[in-house]
C-alpha cells in the first residue's frame, strides 16, 4: 500500500496497525477496516483483492 492513493486522495505511507487477535484469526491473515462501503470497493480494486504482503514488525518508518 506504500504510495498508493486512497479514495480520499491521501497517499498511503504503507504503515498499518494490526490489533485483532481474536480466536477466529489463524495463520497469516489481515483484514482491512474502511470507513465507508464505497472505500472498500475502491481499495479492493486498487489492491486487486487478496494479495501477498511483507509484514515488518516495529519498523522505524512507522514510528
């Protein structure tokens, strides 16, 4: 997502916060929350649906 333009015009910095540690989460799985349904469709089209991503824990870039 780094550098991608979001539906509101914001250029994403590539940093996200993952907080959901619920019992239903297993393996390598990320869910994105978006504020509006229309944003979901825009972001889904931008990212092409399911993607492989690199995950960096505690990256200095995101502090």
